[in-house]
């Protein structure tokens, strides 16, 4: 099973998404573990939003979910430098939200 970076499964042995032309992936780009599937909505299944092994978000994960992910990571025992870096990232994301408030949350820039 391959996944489009837009967040859906491709069943054939394609290298690119027939819908979006995006290069497909099967493994977590961060830790190399096979990317898992999970339930989507009530009926569907699709790629899991986060890597089950290292917690890396998929490329389709919305900014809101990424912000929550970063906040959750701050609660784990990170070293101080990483925690500081994540806090700065969150501040920057919050500032971006204020500037781009009229844009749809899933849009890509
Ligand atoms: Zn696609
Ligand atoms: Zn991973």
C-alpha cells in the first residue's frame, strides 16, 4: 500500500498519485517504519495522521493538528533546547494564523 502526501491510499504499484501527481510514500520519512492506516471518518480507512513509531505527522495533517502535536510534545521529557525550539515554532505558527486568518485551514501555500 502506498500513500499520497495529500492523505489517501493508492492500491496499485504506482509511483505517483494518479489524482494529484504527487510522489507516493510507504514509509515514515523520519524513522523509516511502514506507515500505518487508520479509520477516516465513520466508514473509511486511510493513512494514519501520525507515524505510530516516532509520532511524525503526515504531510496532509492540518496546521491545527500540528500545533496540538507540538503542544503534546512539549509535555514529554524533551531537553531544554528542543522544548525552546518548539515553543518558538508554536509562537510563529500562532503569528501566521493571525496574518492568514481569511485562508482555509487546509490550504497549502
Ligand atoms: Zn493523491
Ligand atoms: Zn516514524
